[in-house]
C-alpha cells in the first residue's frame, strides 16, 4: 500500500533529524501547520516544491513512480510531469491553460515578484518576471534566512542584509533577480514615458544606429522584506 504524502514527508524529516520548529521555518509555515502537513493525503504542488527543496528530496519523483505503477511499469517516464500527473499532449506540444478577458484577449496566469528598489538613492517600485521554478527556491532561501542569520532583525536591517546574503549563499537566485531588474531599468531608460525616473539611472546612449542603450555603474539596493507577500499573480497577454 502506498504511503500517504504527509507520512512520507514526516519520515524524511525524522530521518534527517530536523527539529519540527526548524522544519517549519524552512518551509515558512507555523509549527501547527507542520502537524497538518504530516496528516495530509494530498498536498498543494507549490508547498510540496518548497518541502522538496528544503529537504533536498524530490517528492514529485516519488509521486510519479506511484502513478507509473498504477498505469503500468511500461509508461514512459517523459509522459509524467513534475507534478506527478500525465501531460495532456497534442501534436507533440504541451497544451497550456489559457483564459480570455472581456475583450476576448488571450492571457495566461503567472507569478511575478513585486519589489522596492533604491537606485542611486532614488526610490523605485517594479514588478519583474522570473522563471516559475525560481519562486520556491526564493521562498526556501527566505525561510533559511529568517530562521538563521537574520532571525529577529527589524525591517531595515533585514533589507540591508538579505540580498548580500543571497548573493553569497544562493548566487543563482540573486543573479536572476539582478538581471530581471536591470532589464526593467533599461526599459525605463528607453521608454519616453519615464523621463523623471530615467534621470536617476546611470546609462550610456547608443553611439551609432547598431548600438543600444546600456547601464553603467548604478548603486542598487533590493528591498525584499516579507518576501512571500511580494510574490503576486499577474496576467500575461498573448502578443
């Protein structure tokens, strides 16, 4: 008989000797919620992603193996997604879930990161796009930070220390944020509607028709306190 997902997680936590309070901080939930997770037979995929990263154990592979056993061991591995569900395939392409607004414009739902910045001592607010897989990673890093080196810090101190810590401990995540922010800053430089904002950004004009604007030295501070609340749902319209 298959072991329920909650008991599998509990078994792995016990195997690694992780105290429940520490595990709760690692996945950014309260201690009572940990007991709830251990009792579950089903679980949200985003939460399971955070747990998989925190424990360095891919529970999606476990679920995929279970489904493969149900369907028959000859089911090709590539027919199972990371959510442990069969892909819906059409002419070799994944079918994406799309929606339509009142004007019949097609869009997809996605997650984005809202953040505050100080660029050369000038305040900015912006929303940036990151790869889907990056959000569970960031949440896990945030949980590690507030449970460890940044535990008990006030908002200002956290904002001063978190991104530099992320650069050292999780450079790929920090680089992903930095590249997305710099891309948005370049868009501000180019777009004529942002005349006030662009004055505070250090950049070079193109020298000839084949060149493009590029950023020079800018002092950028990333404010990422309350990170879970900064992950927002946005619409991506089909171009």
